[in-house]
C-alpha cells in the first residue's frame, strides 16, 4: 500500500518511491492507477511470479484504490472543504476529476512483463540423448542437483524414485536436499569440491556456478560440463558449459532417467565410486571428531546429531541462521523430498518464522522444525504469537552461542576484534513462553534428549514450542565465510 494518489510527493505518510525501492529486488513491479486495473494486475503478478524462474513481484496500490468509490469521494470532499474562492473552486474541480479518473474503467495501465521463451515442461530429446551418451561414455561422472529441481512438487516423488535408480554419484543442494532419501548409496554429502576437480563429466542441474561452487573454479578444465537450468543467464554464470540446456531440471531429469540405458556398471566406475566413498568417510570422520570435542555448554554438532535422530519421516526442516544452520546442513538430514527450506544463496536471515508458517499451513500433517541461529531468531521470534493464535505446533530450536559466529570467526582472526558480533545468551525461551508457547531451556548435553522428547510431546498436543539450547564454539566451519 502507498500514499493517496493525490498526495504523492507532498510528504504524506509512507510517501516514498516504492517501485524504485523494490525493482532491483523483484522480477517485476507495477503500480495500480485505476480501480479496474487491480484484478488484471494481480493476475499478471501471479503469472509472472510462477513463470520461468519463480520469484517475487511487487504491486504498489495507493490507499485510495483499496476502498469503494463512495468512500473515497467522501474523503476528498471533506479534504477539499467548501470554500468559494477561485483557488478552492479549482482545487475542488481537480479533486473531482482526479476521483473520476481513479474509478473510470480504463484499459489496463500496466506494462506486462516480457514472457520468457522457455517452456519449462517440455524437453528437446536430442539434448536428452546427448546427455545420456555422455554419461555412458564417462568414467568419473558426478551430478549436482539444486533447488530448481524441486519446482514441480506434483512430480517430486516420481523424480525421487527415478534418481534412486540412476547409478550416478549425486550431490544435492538447497531445496533439492532429501530428493534421494536419507541413505541412498550414490548420494554424497562430503568431498564435493574434490569430486568436481577429479570428474571427467560434471552435470549441474538447477543451480548456477556461484559462490557455493567457488564460481565454477572447482570444476576441472578437462571435464565435460553440462548445465541444465531454467535461466539462460544462470546456466552460463561464471563458467561456460560445454552443453547448455535451458529446461526445467525436474522435467529433464525424468526424461533422462527414462532413456538412460547404460548404467555405470564397469570396474572403472566402481573405482570412481569407491574414491568418492572414501571422501565421504573422511568427511564423516571429521564431523565425528568435532562432535566429540569438549566445548562450553553443548557441542553444536552433537546437538544437531540429536535433533536429526529425533526427527521422523514426517518432519519438515526450516533453516534460519548462519553458522549453526550451516553446521546443521551437514548433519541434520531430511528424510525425503520437499522437507528442507533455508534462506538460500542470498542468506536472507529472518525468514524462518514465515517459512514455518507457510509449511505448517500447507502440510498440516507434518512436524515443522525451525533451526534458528540466535542472531536470526532475533528477527522473527515474535511470530510465536502468530503460531499460538493460529494453533500451529512448530518446534523451534535456537542454537544460542551468544554471537554472530559465522562473521566473528574470521573477523577476530583478520582484525583482532569481535566488535559488532557479540550477543548475549538471551532467554529466547522466556520470550516464546510469554507469548503463550511451550518453552524449554537446555545447556547440559545430558539433558538434550529428554528436552527434545518433551518438545515433541508438546507439539503433538498442539502447542508451538521453542527450545533455547546454549551451545559452545568449534572450529568446524573455520575458513568457510564466502567472499
């Protein structure tokens, strides 16, 4: 909502250039200028937000178009007064004409978004056959699947089943986590950069070569690189593919699975899989070492392990935080597809409560968990009021280390100063409890399991829950800050 159309630029409440503020952040934006434009603009907005690469849109709607004509005319008449002077008569005439235009059923005044040429639910089978041929010829293939593969929820379980049949080593990222289930033998979680450097075929479906893949530098120059992406720009970001395929990754992978006949069963592939498994084992051993380390309060890796073990097949995981959530992404494993949602590559902390609200409403039969860093919890812990009012039994666990640890770790090493990164072991449990939720405090590792069990019981009884878990620090993610 924006200020009244007649008062734009005169210092009214919220009189700012909203379109200019949002246009760099959204796919498309529009201002409603006539009452009969509103429905058409909203329809256009829904069309744009779902097309191509789904993303946010912004509609600016002046306050005087949110009410019916009679009410608005009454407002303007009261504001204009009953003066008889020339200035008053001109002002009254102008305001009447202004309202006439607002409620004139004119043609739609919005500039329609340019439709993307991609038809995401069709594929070129020549591309499918080319990829299948490359897979059959490769001795060291690896496939990375990103969030775009989860954009067709009606097909997601079919894709999950098909991926489990493909004997190609895969790494999952973003919302694609969980696609292969928790323990598929060809899914790897550790040693991704080593695998990319050694592979002779790299397929990246549904994500770009951004900071998460070291801007493409992790991919061997000798490897044949295939990119499958809805976005032509993202497909070629930072590293030019040898084969670029603009298509919906879910649709393309399903088509590929239906036509791939070779199956990497030869001894060379077996040797490659063993190499990746050795990397996986080393990664797990490293986690185990950090998990066993003594820390103040609770070891964060140990906490994540206990949370993961407590989750069942019906759990949806929302991550909202920096260091704690990044740690959890290595340890807390979604049990199936569409069970993991986090701030994404933009790192938009504070989205956790909103994501959890949507997940709890969209999937009422699931248990929704929020994994909060304590910094991120500060943005949206007040939404426990909303959870309570709407009876949404989410379970939030705050990894409370009294700091912005992801920033502090490198900042202290580089600058020798932790300024701006220090928080307190705040009583987030008391905040949630004061809003009507069930809340728990835990700082003793021995009490974790009993507290989590109590939290699950409270959620089963219909209560939103917050667990304030005081954790210590480790060097598990040292050097991980992205530049």
